[in-house]
C-alpha cells in the first residue's frame, strides 16, 4: 500500500471498475430490496442536500446488497419544466438572438432535447463521484417515451373517471413566465410594506352605529379594489350588525357591492371590515364562494389592468350581462403603477384615511423573481378527495410508516385539508396534455387525436387541435415508483420490485411529492409505492443558516471531495452578484472561514461526515472541522491497515489452517467486534446512521487502532512467543480488519474496497480477478465469541496503563523513561491479572518492573492513581528534581494569577460591562474560568510534589 492515503487516486478508479463489472444491477437472487432516487432536475448540479440524501440511500443500498438482497436502486432525472425551458430560452437568446416564439414550438423542443443530450448529464456524473451504486443500465428520464406512455395513461383514466377536470380557478400566476406555478415554486419574503386604509362610502344613506356614512377597509394591494365584490364584517361584531345586507358604493368604479357577515373578518384587526376580491385572493375566493359572489378579474396575464373586467360565476362561466366597465385611466398600467395612481385618486377624493407601515410577506416566483399574483385562469385540476382517502388510510393502518413517526402528523394535516390540484402549466417543455379541441371548443381527452376521433365518433373532417399546456412535473414524478418499472405493462421488474422498500426524502416535499406518489400509486397499482418513508433534515451551514446562493454560504460537495483554491471558491460564491458591497462581505467571510481554500478530503470522509450527523429528521449544521476529523479517521484506518500488512504479508496468518493460541487481546477484540457488528446492524435497520457511524468509529479508532494494534506488538515482536500465539494474533489482526472493512463499506465504499483487496487473501477470503467487497456477506455477530471476562480483563489492563501515563504527565516524567511500578490493595483477581498480563504492561506502559505489594504500609513515597479499589504506585525517588519542579510550577501559577487578575479587573469595570456586547463579555468570562481551572490543576500538582 501507498504510504499516504490519497483518495482521489482510488475513488474514480474503483467506481469505473464497479460500473464496468455491472456491480450495481440486481443480482436476481434473494428477497427484493428496491429504492427510487428522488429524481433531481436534469438542469441541476449536486448540492449538499443531494449529497447528504444520496449518501444515506447508497449506504442503505450497499448494506442490503451485502445482506444478500436482490437490490435495485432506480436512478433517473426529472425534466424540470420551468427550469429547463428558462435555461434553453436564455441560451437561444444569447446564441441566436431569438425567442422561443421566433422558433416555434416544435423547433424549440428540438433545441431542448439537443441541450439535454449535450449538458443534461452533469448531475449523473456527480452521482458517480459520490459513489452512488445506482443501476445505470435502468436510468430513466421523466420525458422518455416509456414514461410518457405511463403519464398519458394516468391522465386519460383519471379524466374518464371524472377525477380530472378543466375549470376556471385561482392559481399562483407568474406574470413573467406566463404560467401557473406550484406552492413549492413560490418563495415568501418578508419586507417593509404599506397598509392603506380607505373609506368606502355606504350606499342609499346608510350609516354606522356611530353615525358615519362609510366603512374603513385596509389593504396592502389597492389595485385589487377594482375587482371588489363585497365587504365582510364578523357576524359577532355588534358595530356593524345593522349594516349586513346593505351596500357599499365602490369608489372609482361605482359598483354597488354588498356587506356580508363572515368569520373571515377579524374584529380585532383594523376596523374589523375586510374588502372581498374573490378573483385576486385565495382567502377572498373562499369567502366569495360562501356568499355566491361573482368573480371579477381585472388583470391581464402580464399583471396589467384590463380595459374591461372579465366576469364569471363560481362555475367559471362568463357573465356577459354584468357591467364590466373599469376606469379607462388605469387600462394597460402595470399593477404597481396602477397602485400608485389609485392611492393618489383615493386621496384626492378624500377617501384615504391612513397609511400604515407594516412588515408583510410577498410571494415571489423562485425562477423569475417576479411577485406572484393569484389569477383566475383556465386550468386542469385533479379532484383529490377520493384519491386522498385511501392514501390517508395507508399511513393510518401502517402499510406505510414514516421515520421518524412524527412526520405522519404533517402528512395527515395536509392530506385532510387537501385542495384540488392544479396540474397544468403554460409551458412548451413537458408532458403535453392529451386533450384535443374542435373549432367550437369542445374538449376530447384521449391518448392520441386518432383515439379522440374513435372514442367520440368524430369524422376526419373535424379539425382537432391539441391543448397547448403541459403537465406539472409533480404529476409525472408522482408515477415514479411504478412508471420507472414499466407500467402500464406488467413487467417482471414491476412484479419483483414494487412496492419499493423505502423512500428517502426531505420533509419539505412530503406534500408535493410523497403524498402525490401515495395517491397515484394506490389508484393505479393497488399497492403502496413504498413501505417506509425515511425523512431527513436539511443541510445548513456551520451557524445553522440555510445554504443559499444569495447568502454566499453554499458549499459544493465536489469541492469538499476534490478541494478548491480560495480565489476560485470566492469567485463561485460572488461571481454573479450585482451588489458589490454584499460580494465584498461574502468574500471576506469566505477568507475568514477557509484561509487557504479547501483541501481534498475524498468522498469517503464526506459521506462519513454526513452519516455521523444523520439523526432522524433533524437539520444538520455542516462544520468543516468534522470533515477534517473524518478525513483523519480515513488516514487512521489506512495507517492501521499498513501496519497489519507489514506484519502479515508473507507470514502465516492461519489462512491455510493450523493451530492457534489466542491472547487475551485477541479474545477481547474478537468479542468487541461481535458487539460492534450488532450495534451497526441495529442502527442501520433503525435508520440511525449517526449511531452506526459512531459505533464503527469508536471501535476502529479507540479499540482496534489505539489498543489492539498496540497489544499485538508484544506478541508479534516477542522472540520467545510460540508459533501458535503469533499465528493467532496475525489471524485476529487480518480477520478483524477484514470484518471492519465490510462493516465500513456501505458508509465508506472506496477506502474499504481498496484495503479489502489486500487484506482479504490474508484473511482466507478469495479476492482475485473479479471479486469485490460489494458482494461479500454482511458481518453477522457470533454470540459465542462474546467474551465478557476478556473485556473485564482488558479494561483492567487499560486502566493500569492509563494510570501510569497519567502519572508521567502529572509529574512531567519523560514518556520513554522506564519506570518501576507497584500495585497494591484491590481484589485477589487483580494480582492474578498482573501475573497473566505482565508482558503487555511492561511493553505498553514502558516499565522497568511491575510488582504486587502485599503490605501497602510499606510503600515508598509515590505518585498514585486508582484503578477501581487498586492503587497504582510510581515511586518518585530519583525520578524528578523536587526543588526544580516546584520552582517551575510556582512560575506557572504566578503566570495564571496575572492572567486571572487582568480579566477580573476588566470584568469589574462597570463601563466595560455596560458598553461591550454580551458576546464579548461572555467570552471574557469563559477565559477567566479557563485560567482559574488551569491554576487549580497546577496547585494540585504542586501539592503532590510537596508531599513527596
């Protein structure tokens, strides 16, 4: 093996080898285990959340594969409708100076496919870099032909059953992209805004209880006044009880609108009166439905004011008999320009009562950056009520289990208050809706125009035009677990691997994806899509902040694996920022955190870092110090393996049989291995990846490396040791290490494979030609090998060695100086343990001699440590210069006194306490406690020396 661990040299080599050997495909044997990758956007790149999620999924997949399961980890990407269309539109504009409308739909779609072939594989290359053992031979794309067939089939069947319909409803509308978008694509941002209080004149001489001829309503969106259909007051509000059923004369428009009683009006908020605009607000729409109001739309799709309003009833039917007149001066104005002018006009009429500054939340499109408008448009919807019922029951009865269980409550809360799902998008890229229209606007839903004619008895002379809209990407990804396995055909893969075993996902898409998969899969397969849902948290920065490009705190997992120079990292974080001051601040913060850039850490260290923090459902704070620590862990494992190979290669390790004698250390480490195998297996079964990684870490670092390797040296290096003893220790060295590598493989696939190839032949496991650790059996604990007596004996031995080391440190005795040690008091078995383990003690504690002292009163003046009831004595005669040591200690104590005095003076200054930030004061208090603690230790040491 190379002297130093160099992950970049082994990782790409091993992944290419595994893929070439088709290691990731199902074996065809054993109980099936299947899992579907949440399909990342084809436009994207692997971010920290992906890397975290993929690490968890790959760990599960490799673990189940080693357990002999017939394992499928299905891979694929999502066509990402809006994101992809925007990206290709920008590319066409930059390269050709054209819009998609210049090209036409067909030519533009060709451009998208062209881009997908050239650039769409970036995220799959990154998955390979993370070590994801997905079955690439089955890679799917949500726009491939087979998947499109499944999407069409589901749409047509749902429509034929009356569960898909077309209607005019309020949706989140992006005025820049000209499409409806889902709630997930809306980013709510807090900001400073205004609350305008307007006087709405009462009609027909009506007055309030206190004699006013108007009501005051407040709004953050004055431009929607043009579409008001009523004013609501609370039914319990006595101030307005006499006005319910009377009318308002709507300012600027002149429309008479009713005053209605509705719980939506909050008596404690403002005047208690609320304007109702059903066509431009989701809450108002519900109020409008309760009171049978009309829907008056005053916005175009660009969010400009219409020349004439569009008026519909609650069924979305036009109402041409209604007066659609709007003030001409606002026609064509952008909504925000119209807002300003309307406020001016209301003030000029004496109807502006007050302007209040408020903090409010505005919805923005996460792709366009434009303010989202609730807009009344014709869209396709799924009626979800009948689909939701079995989906709720599947979780209630345990057919699907959430881990952790508390996420079931989030699921139920959403599912029990489900609104019909808008599935249409006004885009060109995506699954085009399989609906056709004749010249009269009649709609025919079918898999093709030919089928539409056949189903509806239409002649060839009837011209049909397909709907221009495409389906929401969540609709197609909702079919992911069965659509990727060949449905609607009853394929062998569908029979074998569905339902899938587990879904690994973030809590943020339980509503948008998980729930919809459950509904659609139950409907079309009669099965649940997965038996368990493991919900993980978000990856945040070291301070707990969400990672985002705008904050400049994003980390690219590939940069952590391969390293990145500081200047390049700063450029990545600030390159496209429009605000120089913000870019400068982010550059400084980056320099402070990553002084010299990021060194290569390798995939295994990054994966192990993620797993160490993968507690159930909690967000994780990603700290580079942890990553550094787990790179050191990889180094530790590498160096330990080099030690084993240096002592085992070319030697008799018992691989061909032969008598063996196991030392106490051998029996102990074998016993601890069984316990560790139990711990790791139990943790993985319970999705406690943090517990699994911690159990492995502690066994490898603290027990195998720090203790067992040291305990092996007295046997291997003792010329008087028997051949059976040496063979027993070598066999234990290599067999335990080989088992460690198998336990580590799901978590750290690359380093485990690289070392295993060298260790396996010595452990008696064939590792030639095509053999791989990937297909080795998962280590199962053998209860008969658990030796509690060996554990107790080793703990005693460790206690004595640590006691001697502590005395050396406290008394400032050189680590290599041989010592005479006495053991006394304690129990009868302590003396027996001394006789059995004298060799280990002498070698590991570097002792000249070690004896049992029967009469404690005869003990010379010694430094003492306790191991249980037993005393460990190191006679001090001739070991230290008492006077010189006391002089040194007094000097150190004086130094601490000065440091303590300085901080006490600062903390005693009232001006400092009053002016300094609390964090600075706390830091000083922490330093004071640290110096006081150091002084106390020095004084204890001084007292021991004085007692000698």
